[in-house]
């Protein structure tokens, strides 16, 4: 039995293209990565990561550890949004090379990296 249910994200890396409908503030550094049981995320300043699993169509992540560098501007707002999103057991929908996460007022769109 796979721990990921029907949505297999293991060993994939994604470029975050938008957070809450706004383009990624630091597009060349906005990433979401999945190993077999670990998730990592960054929108350009701090990075966060921890364990994850898929239950039905929800991504259950955490507890997440994050680096604590001082950041400001739109990247900081997006970082807070992504942290809240991942902590909120978002619905995850994958359509080929596109991934959408959605929870508690936040959403994220990402494109799979080769």
C-alpha cells in the first residue's frame, strides 16, 4: 500500500508559479520538492520542510521546520501564505505537469520541473 494514496508526488520538484493568484515574487527560487516522505518549500527567502503524507486528496504536512532569516516585501507575504497553506492540510490536485494546492483561504500553483 502506497503512503501517497492516488496522488503520487514522491521524487518530484516543482516551480511555484503563483501564490494566492499573484505571480511568485522570486520566480527563480520559488520551489516545492517532494521526496518519498519529506516535503521542502521556498518562495525565495527562507526554506521550510518536514514530513508529509497524502490522505485522499489532502496533503498532510508537518510539523514543518523553517529557517528564520529576515525577509521583507512580497516574498515575505508569500512565504507566510505558503506556510499557512501547508499547515492547513490543503487539497492537492495534480493534472500532468501542473499542481494546485488549496486550503483555508490560500492557494498555490506549480509546474513540474524536468
